[in-house]
C-alpha cells in the first residue's frame, strides 16, 4: 500500500491554528512524519503549535521553494512508495494556491498518488467573500508590475476587465510596497471603481473595507508590512 499526499493549510498570521483550522488537521498532521515545506523553520513552529506533544526532531523536512530544482521533487515523494504519507505546508494559507506545491502535486498525479486537499483559510476566497463584489466571475492575477508605465497599464487593463466582463480582479503586493500600490490605484482608477482592501485576514487586527476610489481618496489606510489583498470591481 502506498501513502497519500496531503495538502495542509496553515494560518494566515501568527495565531493559534485551532482557531481557524478544523480539528481533524491536528490528527492528520500528528500522524505524518515526512513534510515538504516552503520554509522549515516556519513549518516546525506551525506543527508545534498545532500539537505541542510532537517530537519535532523525529520529523523529516524537504524545502520546496523558488530555488528547488524540478528534478529534486521526484525524490521528495519517495516515502510514499514505502507506505508513508507526506504533507505539503506553505508559509501561509493553502499550498498550491499562490504558494509552492502545484509542481509536486502534478508529479503526484503522474505517479498515480492520491492527493488529499484539506480545508483551511485562503486569503483569496475570504477576501472575495467579504468584498461584496462578483463571486460568480473572478480572476486572481497574483502580483502586478512594480514599475511604471507597466503598472499603470496593468491597473487600467484590470479595471477594463472588471467593467467589461463584470469580473472581480484580485491581486497582491509585497507587504512593504502596499502603501505605494494603494497610492497608484487611487491615482489610476476611475473614481466610480470599487476597491476592496483586505488586510490581516482572520487576525485580531483584521481590516476589510470596500469603497469607491472617490471615497478612498478621503481615507488612506496604513498597510505597510501587513499581508493584504486587493480587489477591484464595478
């Protein structure tokens, strides 16, 4: 019998995992000894918070990030052939969704390995749910260009899609550049366009507001170094 590949969601910030994750995740993680993680130190801390009784030193970790070569990933799945389950853990949220994991999952499917996604927080879906924007048609476009004129062109293109197709456009920025992105959005978008900013989702400092650009010009939130996600719609 071969093992399974579990996609293990994590919290979106520094909080008690059991406040936002189903209790079944604790049981599953406690029975896994092989993990593929975006960052080993973060993963160790998460597992210990989830189950303080875990002997972390007995666990095996392989890191999967932008420096990992594709040919290394096949070896990460070797324990599955020996009947061991493997868990994928990213830095925050759900593996494979705006986080590493998709390439390893693709290899697992090619090898006939059962893939088990687990329920957990996704900033993309939580922000969409709370935005009041179209949840029937939406697109997550990841990071947009940092430099002008490419940034302004992209912002205008996303606004066009939001209005032309009634499709909510969702994107993110590196936290230390959030305030600059906010300024660029307010300067570039039409005053009637709605912008939702969802910051520190699920944390005590959670901030989620949808306003027109005209209204945002009167209120500038401080988003510096805070995990935030941006949505625009008509």
